[in-house]
C-alpha cells in the first residue's frame, strides 16, 4: 500500500520519502518489529535534538493496532465456540424477554450483552483463569448490564437450572432468584464485584490490581500471572471515576490489569460521541495516561477490502465518518451503507461491487470477530510494564433485527415474535419456530459437543466464573485486655481520640500475628492524624521502593517508602482510597487473606463524597474500619464551612451493614475496635465500622471496673449498644438526663456541674456512642412486637438503659439534631436535641459551640427551659438564667444562618 503523505510544496521530496519508507520496511521485514520500533525511537530522539517538535498526536489511524500479518491463528474450535456463543445469546434474550412478558416492567437488558458476547466468550474459552493452582485466579469486573449473558452461560454450564433463570429479577419468591446486576450481597457464591453504578467498576479494578501487587510485594500471597479484567461501557467512560485514576495504573506499572472498553458507540439515550469517534478520544486519553492501547475496530472480513485498496481511500473514508453515522449504518442496513459510506467515492463503490447488501451489512466490527479479539487479548496478557486497554468496536443490539443500533436499543426488553424467529434462523439455533416465538430457553444435552467443549474449556482454566468462595479464616481477635493501655486512661494527660487511635493502630501493626494484616490507608492526610511514627514504623508502600534520599533522612521520623511498605498513602484521592479500602476489605473473600483496612480521612470528605462507593462496599460484603477524622462541626475548628462535618453519622446510618460510633473517650474506641475485629474477622459477620475521631485534646478517663476489678461488662455492653451512664448526678436524685457524644460529652459534663452548682438541678450524664445502633435495635424490637401482638412486649435497649430514671432528656452532639432525634419515638418524654444544623464557620471551639448552641451554657439553658415548661422549674428563674448564661435569645437560628 502506498501512503497518502502530504509533503512540502516547495520541493519534490517524494522520491526521497519513498526510499526512507522502503528502508524502514526492510528493517521491519528483515529484522522484526522491535528493531523497527527502535529505529523509529532513535529517529524521534534525533529529531528532538535537531529542534524538530513532534506532532504530539495521541491518536493513530482508525485501524486495528494488530495488523493481519502479525495475527496468530485462533486456537479453539471456532465453529463450536460460535454455536456456544449463539446459545448463550439466545438464552440471555429469551430470559429477559420472557420475564418481561410475564411481569411487565420488571426490566433487564438485551442490547449490552449482545454487543459484548464475543468479547466475553473469547475470554471464557481462552483467557479467564478461575484459579492458578490453589491460588485465586483472574478477577473480572463485568459490565453490569450484561448480567443476563453471564447467567445464560452459567445455565449452559449447569450451574443454574431453568427455574433459576425463570426467577431472573424475582428474588423474593419461593425458589432462589437471580439479581438484576452483579451483587455479592444477593448472590454471595457467584458475584464478587458490584459494578452497575457506572464508573465504580473500572475505578475499583485499578485499585484491585494495585492491591494485588501490594499483597505480592508484601509476601501475603505468592505472585502468579493473575489478571484483573474490567469490562467497561464506552458511555461509562463519561464518568470521572472511570478515567480519573488511569495514571495510577501506569505509574504503578500494572501489567496485571486489562480494560476492555465495549465501544458499541451508544449509551442509554443515544450515541456516545455522535459527532466524533469515541475510539479516537479514548485512544488519546489512555495513551496520554501511559497505557498500552490495542484497538480492535475492524473484523477479518474487512482485511480483504484493505488489501485491495491500494490508495488508502478506504481508510480516508473511515476517518471522515463520525460515530453517529457508524451507528446509522448498522441501524439502516447494507443498501444504506453502500450508498452513504462507499458511495462517496466511485473507487470505493467498485471495491464492494462484488458484495450483496446483505454481505455488506455483515462485514464485522472487530469486537464481534473472535480472531481479532483473541489476538488482542493475547497481546494484552503478554504485555509487560504497564496496563493495557482494548478498545473494541461493537454494535449495540447486535443481531437483534430492528432493535440493532437504535437509540432506544439500550432499554429494549421485549422483542416482536418475528424478531425472535428470525434471530433463531440467523444464528442457526436448533430451536423450532414455535419455541422461538414463545422464547423458550434452550439447554443442549450434557453430552452435546457444545456442552462438552464448554466444560472442557472451563476445567482447563481452573473452574467456573464468576464465582466467590469463602474459606475459614482461622482468625483470632485479641481480647479486651490486649488494649489495657487504652482502657486505662491517659493518667491526666491531654490527648485526642485521634492520638489514642493512632497509638492503638501502631500497637496492632506490631502484633506478631495480626500486624501484617493491618492495612492503614490515608489520602495525603497522614500528618493531620499524627501518622509520622507509623510511617517510620512500617513504611509507605511504593512498588519501586525509594529511589531518592528523602530530605529528612537524618530525622527520626523520616518519610520512608518501601517496596514492602504497609501504609497505602494514596495522595489526594478519597475515591482512590475508598477503592483501596474496598480491595483490602474484601481480600478475605477474594484472596482468602483477611486484611484489615483502617482508612483514615477527613470525615467531611467521606460519606458525602464517596457515598456510592461505600454503598458498593456494603454490597461486596466489605469489612474494615472507616475512621472519620477531624470530625464534628464545632470540634474541627478554624477550617470552616467546607471542612466541618456535622452529618456523616446520618449518612452512615443509611448503609445497612455499617455500624457507626461517635466515641468520646479512647477506651470507648478500644472497646469498639476490639469488638469489630471479633465480629468481622473471627465471627465472620458481613459488617464494617464507621468511627469518628477528633482532634480535641483532653484527659482520657479510665474505663470503669466492676466489683472484681475487671473491666465493667455493663460499660462494655453499653458502649457497643450505644449508651451507658457515664457520671450519675453529683448529689441526690437526678431530675434531668443529659446525653453527650464525642467531645461534646465534655460540654455536657460541664453543664451537669453548672446545673448542680448554680441552679440546684441534679442530672445524670450518659455517653451515647451510637444513636444509629440504638435506633436499629429499637426498630427490630418494635417490629417483633408488631408481629407478635399476643406475646409479652419486649423492651428496646434504650428504654432498658433508662429504666428508673426520670426527668427530661437533653441530647447534645457535634452533629445535626436529627442524629439524636432518631430516638424520639421511644422516649417517655419529648426529647430536646441540641446539634449543629447549619453551614459551618471558621472560629475557635468556644465560639463555634456558642454559635451552634452546643456549649455547656446552651445545654444548661435547654435543661432549665425544658424543666420550666414541664412545670419543674420556675419559668421566670429559667428566663433569668438564660441571661446569666449569656444566651442571646433573639439571635437567628444557626441552622439558617
Ligand atoms: C452512576 C450511574 N449513572 C447512571 C446509570 C444508568 N445507566 C445504566 S446503563 C447506562 C448507559 C450505559 O452505556 P454504556 O456504558 O455505553 O454501556 P452499553 O450498555 O452501551 O454497553 C446508564 C446511563 C448507572 N447505572 N449508573
Ligand atoms: Mg455503549
């Protein structure tokens, strides 16, 4: 083929150019592609030295990356594999169609899988290892909307019977169902990775590949050729999460990572880039981020046309056309393609004059050609030194007749009976027309050649996929005595709960048994939390070790990076950190290594920033500790509105597997961490913890002991359930109950004192470690009572705890009032909640707490006011007290200021 290179008009350069090209061709043909690449690199270097700028282009021609002459032959029985693929296509669509006929509106997708089928089948038959010996195999993040195809394959494999498929999206029936999308929570033996919230799958896949390396480099698992494959929609790449961490993969040289972008050119509403070509755009993005890019655009049947096109005109035409047109060709058929695409140039019309319209429309796109896909995958798994992306061009709704490549094809769930019948004919399925029209599932006999081949392929690759298998963890959590140093209090020293936590963490890191399993994660906030000593102790993980001498090397706590470092210092990415937390928090299932992540971050940048990922973490049955630092709208002083968290506990309450606590003291924190280790890793519960920690220093009391001098069981139980009495009334019987949480408990204690000394009002003080847990328990009890009206009523823990107490309840937290309001339905008296509703401010704690009305004075005022309303305190005296306390009764509500 000659090249269409434009040259300077000043001189006729064409002869010289031809000679250069011939010489280059000689090198490539005679000595190989590597030498060709070396020659090109040397020339580039020379050009650079001579001051000739490179073009900087990150897009190559709209052609397959692997030329035909470099392809290896397909190793499998293509005809047989094609029949298997066709059967899976049929069962997937029959399942979705049938379910929607039966239960209109139940949903499901056909078009996504129809575009993805070949890309998956080549993987299932030749690449996806379920295991490497006794080690876990490859991990696959499936496009969520392609789930019907995954179920249909499992049906052929004999993993699901027909009834199971008939229960697609019917999960609440008498026999087990199939979840709409990949949800390990719902199908824990099957799915590993939740992916259907767009962008979360690819992001998690990158950090999974990185965590795989971390485990290998830290000798927690042996190295194997295992890979992480992520199947991503081209529309999905619109999500910042999908592309935002690409450089991480290149920087960390993750050659265990393969992205396959299913470029069917469409998303839900219409074309992904109607006026451009998505493959060009993505090529530039991935190349720029340092990935190995393999484009699979054209199927083998185009090769013959390329060979006959000696002028480069076919390519020129391909590069004139935008995706909106490419989509229309597949929607409108062969005659349209001939007229609109080839028809622009008579030479191109000539080129295809021997092909019928039907043959024209069946010219394949690369992603539907097993040979092209196989070669791309082979290159991808053999590539060394970095991640690979395969940009595969496909057709949305491939083979679905009038549904193919339509803007509406994404949501197509039911097909006309004629379309079903013609599908069966076109894909040559052994299904009678009547059965086709009735969308009957089709399962060949076990000894049918297709099934035998399918089973053989999977057994050669180590088993079925996807599959999630749990093994016993043999984990023993330390008992509470192990945390003596922290249950013993700070002996008068002012410390914060954050400092207390970091010293617990350092202790755990030193532990000979579980120390190596601890995974501290921090997004460039280590100094904020005082992690310097931990960095010195266990080092920061750096796949390349430390190639520089840190400027602070002479200091005791220098910045230590190590190939087997333990801390994941993620840089400024809460989403990336959450992805690491997810990889580490699910390692017990994926690698059978129960790593214990502690992810420490600014609590404001947690749930509200990466809430969807936390939801997916729950779905994935993740375990670990989210440590929301610098918490509390008035305790995080100075930083102001964007930093002051007064609501993360509310958001945490929305995640069913998340146990959230707001401890005031280090011993409470120690009790919760101990319990977490026990419940998650020893008992195997699928829960995780959210703990807020603060940067306010004050003396930490020691945990109460009982008569036998052992740590009080009641206090321990109270901490874990959410409430215990911390300090009874100072003299005599309490006429009010004061609840406090986190550092605001200190304000409550001061209020208790003020009330007693200045106003003769006695009050008990309670530490409320978790309103969320108290409410959950109360709801459970209430439900039981509702369902058992004839049995003796049970009492929620909160009421048991408050038995024999009297007086109004005043609850103060550093969080929105809704946090404590959660208990209101169960209390005998109307709860008075004090909290930090409203946008934050920069100031010191004293002013912040006065502004938000959670300081001791405001608590005293609220108590007296409530007692007055209840007729237990003289109203005029209460009004006077408010003045004495310096309360501005006419100032606007901070919730709206
Ligand atoms: C975060 C999020 N936003 C929106 C959706 C709704 N949604 C589901 S599929 C889809 C289009 C997907 O297009 P693409 O990624 O190209 O996949 P295809 O089906 O074309 O293979 C959208 C918008 C979602 N699942 N997740
Ligand atoms: Mg798409």
